[in-house]
C-alpha cells in the first residue's frame, strides 16, 4: 500500500492497532473470535511492515510487541503506590462463620462476593491515559519487581483500554493446566527438568529477563481487584469487577454475589465438586465484602484486609511407597530419619522425601520400610507422612531400626536423658562441619552471598575449607579453586569479596553464626546489645546472663559453656580481623535509612518501638510521631492506628514487618 504522507501512515498504524487489539480481545478474553486467523495475519504483517519502514510510528504498546523480544538486564524494584496485601486464610466452616460473625459483630450486614482463588502470582497493572505503562509483581507487598516487558506478551492483558483513563488494577497471572502439560512434554523431549506445578511455572515464566521466553509460555490472567474504587465513584466490589470488565480486562465469570453465609458455603460446595474440571488450578475461594464503604470501615491489619479472607481447600493426601528410611546429620550432630518415597505428585509438586523427625515419631506411626503410606501437603507447607496403610501390608516390609553410629563418621551416637533425639558427638564429623559452615554463612548469620549449601559442601569435600576460620583464608587458595569446573574468576572474586565484607558485620551476626545451642537471631541480638562487645560477653557469668530478661538458665549455661570451650576459636577470629562489636550504637550509613523521616504505627511482633527507633537513629534516620507529606516511610505493624490511613492517603511508602526486617538484616 502506498501512502501520500506520514499522517496517512500514522492513521493506518492506529487503525491496524485497533483492529488487532479488538480481534485479540475477542479471541482471548471473550473466547469469541471475530476474524479468521488469515485476516489477523494479514493485518499483523501490514503493521509489522509499516513499523519497520516508519520506526517513528512503532509504539511501545503495539500489538506486534506481544511476541516479546525485549531483554532487560535486571528487574527494577518498584514501590507499590498502595501496598499489595495478602489474605488471611480460613480452613473450615467454623472459621468462615467466625469471619462472618466478626463483621456482623462490628455492626455490619454484609453481602459477599465469592471468587475462585487462582493459583498463580499476583500482579499490579498500571495504565496511563488508557495505555499499559507498567506491570509489577507483588514482591514483599511493599516493593515489587518491574515485569512490564513480560506482561505485554500476555494476550489477555489489554495494552490499551477501552477508555483513556489512568488506573491501577490487580489480578492473578497464571498458567492453564493444559499449557503446563504441553510445556512439560516439550521440555521432556529437550531433556530439560520438568516444571513442578502451575504456580512455579507461571512464576518462572514471568521472571524472565528475555520477554520472548515469556511470550511462548501462553500465560493467562484474571483481574479481581481495583485498589482505588473511589476515584471512579464505584460503590461495590461487584461494580468494580463489572467496570474492569468493561475496560477490556478478563474478569472471572464465576464470581458470584451472595447474600449470606449459606451462599458462601453453597459456592464452596459447588466448586469443591467441579474444581478438577476447571482448565486452571485453584486452591480455594476468596470471600470479599461487597460494599466498598463497609470495606473501608472494616479496614486492614498490617498484612490483610479485614473485609476479605481466603478459604483454602483441605490438604490433598495421596498414597505412595516408603522405599527407605535414611538418616541425615545436622550441624549440632542431631540425627534425623527421612522417608525416601516413590516420587509422587501432591498439590502439583513432586515429593521424594519427607522428614520423619526422630525415632519416636517413626515408632509411634509404626512405619515399616516398604509400607504404602499417605502423604499430605497443604499449600507451601512441608510434606508429611500421615500414616501407613496397614491393610496393604504384604509381610515383605522391613522393620525400622534406629542407627547407633553416625552415618557419616561412624562414631557412636548419644542420647541425652529425657530427649528424643540422638546426636553424633564427634566435633570433627565432616557432615557436622559442613552444616556448621552452611549455618555460619547463611543469611541471618554472616550473610555471605554466593556461598550456597552445595558450594560449601563441595569446597569442604575438595579440602579448601574444614571450618569457619578457613573461609577467611580462601583468598590464598584462589588459583587452586579456579582449577575446578564451575569456579570462574568472576564468581570466585565475588565470593571472596563477600567473605571480606562479612568481617564488618555487627556482633549479633557472628554470635548467631557460631551456632551456639539455644541462640537464635533474637537472643544473639539481645546479647550483642546488652554486652556491646565479645570480651564483655565472654566474661559474663551464668548469673550475669540469667539476670537478663528473656534469658533462662538453660540458655545462660549454654552460652557460658560455649565460651569456656571456644576461647581459641574466638581469638583466631579476632586475629583475622572480624568485628567483635555491636554496631547498633555506632552511626552507620544506609541508603534505606540515613536522612529519612519515619513514622511507626502498630506493633512489630518481635521488636519494641524503642529498639526500632534506636536503630533508625543510629543510622541517621529520624522518627517522628505524625505522618505528614515530609514523611518518607511509615512502618506498619499489627493493629496499626490512623497513621496507616494517613500514609495511604498521602501515598507514602509503607514498610511492613517483613520489609523492615529485610532492611535491618542488611544493615
Ligand atoms: S484479592 C486486598 N482475589 O491470593 C485483596 N486474591 O492469599 C487482594 N488470589 O495475593 C487479593 N485469587 O495473589 C484476591 N480472586 C482473588 C484471588 C486472589 C488468587 C491470590 C493473590 C493474593 C493471594 C492471597
């Protein structure tokens, strides 16, 4: 086609865009094709050709961009304008009734909307003047990742809305069951590992730097939430759903308005039956108060809206064979029996192992090797062996026999009086050593990035590290390490850098990392902030330690004993240059805190307000009482006050407990 001038080209580009967007909408969202594939291809090719010839008219939002191709080098972090909250869970009728009663007791007479709880990952979609400008993952609810390039490849997500408005909507990106099957067939042919379930598959597909990979994954989407209904004068959730549908979004046609608890129960009963026939995976039902004003009055906890809840289907149980029981050794020498199972899929993921905790647990369940056992898994919860099916026994099963020697170093195991666990007492047991180093470098301890469990084990087995001290001498072995496969100069340098950096950690990280019995992150912090440096702590008597609030006699004795027997190790660590001081009282610099104004509202579960304030101030931040437009961050705990609403109204970034810990752990 020939065009007289650029205006004509532009007009044709717009026209083709509209035709293709409309065709796409009818096909993918309404499942009602209006033009043939051939026609679609013809228009599509015409648009591609025009965009090639006139790059100035090749817009970001063109339907030709659906195939992907944009490659980013990292995911940018984006703070949500309003936090993306999660939902509280209920598991049975009683708990649903409780949810309803609480709302009624607050003086409301609610109607509810029942929706399927889609098993995928949530996304926030932001449109300006009707054009998709950003797609963001939930992340920690406060900060998510920019996945715009990938979102654009999802055909059911409109690039252009039917009205040129500014709006944010939220919903679930998911993969249909058939799509996963097809994908896994393909992956099997290519010898690639299979994707475990629809949720992992969707999450993995959206976390691609190269959007052409995402484009091939055929992701789907339902929109279920409008964060700012007031802006559009919308009064009920049903209206919001209707409105979003009218803008071109795919809204689940199964959503239902019900007038009371019986309606909810009926909805759940119906879908429990039909669930397996759905083309997509759901893990429950979301129940939402329909009236927006009522929602606002009911309000929020730090994590959840009080006006909505998620009913989760009961955990799925499946049968499989207990092939063997093997024993593993932990950092403290504790021996754990583990079930080796005939691989079986439960709730979409393959289960091969399950912990059996200890000897008593196995004996109480009367498990025998060769038994058919039922396995249960609820959502993200660790799978467990429920029971053996005694009626399926053949007589061929073998009794479980507890071991009395360490499976790694063969030293005799020890059982303390009144305890159920057996311990390997050999301080030089290789497995214990490996686990201790893994613990020392872990995130809440010295936080040495790049040293994953497998690398630690390998470096140990190759003889490069035998204990935590050796980590700090790895620098000298750099050339030798690089001789081995998988240890390129860049990655080795990174690890060495991170090891070096860890020398400056505050005392509590070291205390936790040493793996002293009874000392978790909280006690480590308490000890560090009480004694300020290692020497003072090492000089403390059992009585001194016991006098600290929250430290009991068992913990006090364990700390005392540890230092009595590890003086040399501590001296060595000092010599290496590892910081032995609590840095909480010394001013440091943090890009998240220094120079910023904070307001705290609600209760943070394991920290006092004073403690948070001290840390912020020691890093050059300010804590004030009320929220104003000068506030940079509002920290929101359980049962927050009106400051939370002020923050929402003023669009001030909010940190929930998780985010707060994240920042503090990385100081
Ligand atoms: S509403 C403030 N509706 O479930 C309300 N969530 O466990 C926000 N989900 O993070 C959520 N289907 O990823 C809502 N129909 C639905 C849903 C749904 C799935 C997911 C969503 C959320 C999680 C909470």
